[in-house]
């Protein structure tokens, strides 16, 4: 019982390639956990309060904290959206809003709705 991880458009790839190998390795490790562990620990994946099915993948490398937004599609598919380096306690509202727009675009494109 594994999950499949896909990225939507270029948001995640641009985030990923902008970081050094230590950050990329930690991202890969967390993806492996998400793909293979039945109940993903909250330290790696958490629902964003007040949103409809938007989650954040949580990455910590040394004292740096990174977030990658995602959602689930068809149960076992994880769709990756935008990522960012977290600089404060709260997740910035503009990053959540961006992720929600990308998620909406993803589902609209999937349905074939180009409006």
C-alpha cells in the first residue's frame, strides 16, 4: 500500500532545484515516508487549518524549516504545489492563498474546466 507523489506544473520543481543537496536529501527522505508509511506522522504532514484538503509537507534541515503544500487526489496520489522556506512561527497567509489557487487550478484542469 504505497502513495504516488506527483507535482503539478513547475512550482515544486523550481523550489526543489533552488536548494542545496542537504535540503534535497531531506525532502527525498520525507517523500519516502509519505510514499510508504500508512499513518504519516504529523511532524512530516499536517492539514492546514481552515482549508479544504490542503496539507503541508514539513521539512526541517538544521535550524531551517521548509514547507511544501500538497493535496491528495484519488486517495493514494499526493499532488505537490508550491514550497517555501518558513521564516516565522505562522505559515504566511499569502503562501496558503497561493497554494489554494494552485490547487483550484489543478482540479479545474483535471475536470477540463478552463475558466
